[in-house]
C-alpha cells in the first residue's frame, strides 16, 4: 500500500482524523505525495519484485488528488 494523500473532505466517524491534534490536522490537510515521489517508490518496489500496489490512505482520501489517474496507471 502507498499512502499518497492526507487530504480529505469528510469526517467519517471511523477515521483516525478524530484523534489528531489541530496542528496535525492543519499539516495533513494539504499533504500530498508528488508524482515524482510516487514513481520513485513504485520503481523501487518493482526492483524488489512487487507486482501489485494498492493506493490507499490511513488518513485522507486518495481520490482528492486532481491528477489521480496518473497515479492509478
């Protein structure tokens, strides 16, 4: 799994967001992995023989990234 975004527009009751401090919430509200960082991680995963990657988020919603399609390919 690769955590590509902490940005989220909802407040789900089961989400870990509710346990974060206000400072962390502000920090996480804009945290996104760049496409360059993402491709570097994927390239390293391929070197290790990983053939499947899940785009997920422990905190946040990956679909909030405007160019999500690039990451999903």
